[in-house]
């Protein structure tokens, strides 16, 4: 993620990376075949999607261990809010938002590649966190 964050800082850099992922060579004097990079990339939208999926899977593994059977949070709110899994997921989503602003077409392609399904799952989990937080606030107010 860090490499892509540093490499994809402008619309021009995104375009160049997209071209490399498609196997386009920039240096006509080079004799070696760039198709290895193209094959390993699978397209920039798929690379970005794989980062999102990886961050989500890590977050989901953490998320399911946080709650008891009754839906109560087993760890402190501070630990929950500062977890590496949550920070990494937030970082990937921020990166995705930045890329979508710099290159709206790339944003659409990432969405078509499957990011919308992953983001929907994240929103469902966020709604669950909010409802649990609200119910714990109501319980605290009643005491």
C-alpha cells in the first residue's frame, strides 16, 4: 500500500501506472518484454481491490472477535478505535477515495471490479457498531 500511495500521487502518475499494468512500454529502446509486469498486475483496479479485500478480511477477523454472543463489546472502546485492523482499513478506504478523485474513471473501474460489495459489508458492520454504541449509551443513561 505504501508503495502505491507514494507512486500514485497525481492523475499523470495514475495514468502511467495504468499503462504499465496494461503492458505498454515507455522506453522504446528497451529490448526486454514488459508483459511480466502486465501479467502480475492484472490491471490497476484489481490491485486496488485486492488491497481493499485484504484490509477488509483482516478487519472482519478482528471485528467478529470483539463481540460476545449477546452483541456486547468485549474490549475497550479505545482498543477498538485504535486497532491496527481498523487503521489499515481506514487507510485503504482513504487511498481509494483519493484515487477516485484523481481519476474518476479508475474509481468507476474499481467499483465494477467489486469494491462496492466490500464497502457494503463494511457499512453493515459500521451500522452494527453504531447501534451497539447507542444501546450502551441508553443503558448508561438509565443507570
